């Protein structure tokens, strides 16, 4: 099972703990390390994770060089005030601002996790999903709940749950953002139609 891993680099204890509590609300995620001092960042081994969330003010020459070496495998997220100017020496994946709401942060992180999870799925899945599973996947990607999907397709909620388990097992994708991106890439839904429709 894919688990998104995070490292947080931020001096403020309260900000680090607040960010960790938000990340822990996302299924299959783990904060594997946290640093409050750039001098603790000695080797690239410290940075073996999917995402690094860092206050740009802590980017000294050593930290910058280490992150640049592993940038192909690790995505870098800025954590700062909106007014800060980011260094162009790094390819920043997104920015989290200190005055962002919890929902805004969750949306940004879920999108990144979904994109990364989809890239980790093999191009040829071991089992093909059935036509009924495609119907279920389409409705999941459109934002419908299990009960709403059951009502639309005239099946029980238990059947929907069973199909969802089979879909995640076959595709190896565990999160709704990941399934949504898979559905878009495989033309199961149109990117312009994401979100619940009236039809």
C-alpha cells in the first residue's frame, strides 16, 4: 500500500505540530522526520521522503545543495508568509501559507498525493476493472458518496463498498484524489466535469 511520507523543516514548534495534525487527517500519510534547525540537516539520507515542507528562511547553502540532489524523487513545498520571495534555485511544487485554512492545506496536499500516487501505479494493471467497477469509479471521481452511488445505480451500499475495495486493490490507488486523476487520465471522466453533476 502506498504511503505518502513527509519531512517538515520549520523552527516554530507550534507550526510544526499544527501541520503534522493536518497531515495526519489524510489517510496513508506519515511524517517521518521533523527539524527545527537547518544545521541538523547533514546528508541526503535525512531527506528520503515523498515531500519536504520547508520554511524557505531555513535554506542555507548546505540544505539547498542536499535538496537539489534529491529533487527528482522528492517534491519540495514552501511553508511561509505570502510576501516571501522563493529562491529560483529550487523547483517548488506548491506553497502553503501560514494564514491558509485547514481545508486549503488539505486540498493542496491531497492534490499532490493524488498526482504522485497515480504516477506510482504501473501502466498495465494486473487485473482489468469491470464495466460495473468503471461505473462506480466514475461516480467516485465525480464526488458522490457510497449511498448516492447506490441510489443512482440501483444497488446496495454494501455492493458499492465491495466494488470500491476491488477497484483500489486492482489499481493500487487508495485515495479519492488518486482515483480521480486515474479516471481523468483514462478518459473515464472529463476534467471539466469533476464535482457532482445534476444528471
